[in-house]
């Protein structure tokens, strides 16, 4: 015997969900310094050509080996503050005494063109992005342990003793913000962490609210 399901109100759409299935996914990665966000991002981008990394603007001085337009767009405080006034940033924040910001136009254009966009930004920035793009996916990367985190920051050798201490102290504070994110990924092995992020992205793309176009086409029923 067939069961007649009662008619429901249509699914409540997410904010901005109108043509979400055509737009790319905004993927925000945060986590303490030394958690391995950069390594994960590079590995993810290599395997997923439909994703683009947003290169941030910063007033921090380049580290040895860092390149303009590859790691960051390096600038001075005056130019950065001018960009703030001109509304050039999707978000910006002061992290460890330097400005960092995400170029708004680049992100909006890439998403509209159907690319997924990866932002590797701090918590203050992620919270700003969440206000503007609640439909984004917010992922927090953590190290397997705090000892391992310290070992990684020291091994990296890019910071002096004071900066290492500051970054390690901030890591404890930052952990309190995990609940603001949708997912948490432990970066024990990079390969595995990347596979988890791929699984998250795949699942997010299958969410009903992102696929109105697919199921609305089926609602007409079958012609007999
Ligand atoms: P680093 O100086 O080690 O490259 O980055 C320091 C912190 O700044 C990291 O937590 C990194 O995720 C964050 N960061 C990098 N770019 C941006 C950005 O555009 N906006 C914000 N809010 N944080 C950023």
C-alpha cells in the first residue's frame, strides 16, 4: 500500500542560497600557528584544480624564501589603511602586530565564476567572513598535541624566541573558538587531513540547500 506524504512547506533556503549550486564554495581554514594550514592548503590545491587560494595582503616583512604574489602581497601600513578605507577587503585583522587582509574583489569574482576559494586566515578574520558569507565552510585545523605544535613552530625556524612564545600562547586562546567553526581536522598526517577536507567539501556540495536547481527539476513528477 502506498503512503501519501503530506505536503510540507518548501525547504527554508539559507541566506544567499539562490544560485549557490552555480557558485563556488568558500572554504575558510584557521588554526594555531604551526598547525600546518599552509602545508595542507598547498597539498589540497595540487589535488583540486577547481579550488583557488586567495593571496592575502600583509604589512609583515617577507620571510626568507617568501615571494610577492605567491605567499602574500607585501605592502606598508599606509597603503594597507588606504585599502581599508576603499573597502578593498572582505576582512582584515591585526595579527601579531601586523595587518593581514583578504582582497574582496578576487574572492567574489572567483566564487561567481564557479571556483572554490580557500582562505587561510586567523580567527578574527574568519568571524568577519562568517557574517558576510554564512554559507561558507569553516574548518579549524589542530595539531595532534600541544607538544607537537611547539616542536613544529621551533623546527620551522622562521620566528625568534619571543615570537615563538607569543604564537604558542595564542594557540591556547585560539582553541576556545573552535565552536565557531563547522568542522575540526587534526593535522597528524597531511595526506589524511587533506582527504578529510575533500570529504567535507564533497558533503557540503551535496547539501539540499545548495542544490535547489537539481531537485526542483524533479518536482514536476514523471509523465505517464
Ligand atoms: P604568518 O605571518 O605566519 O604568515 O601568518 C600569521 C597569521 O595570519 C596566521 O594565523 C594566518 O592564518 C593569518 N592570516 C594570513 N592571511 C590573513 C588574512 O588575510 N586575514 C587574516 N585575518 N588573517 C590572515
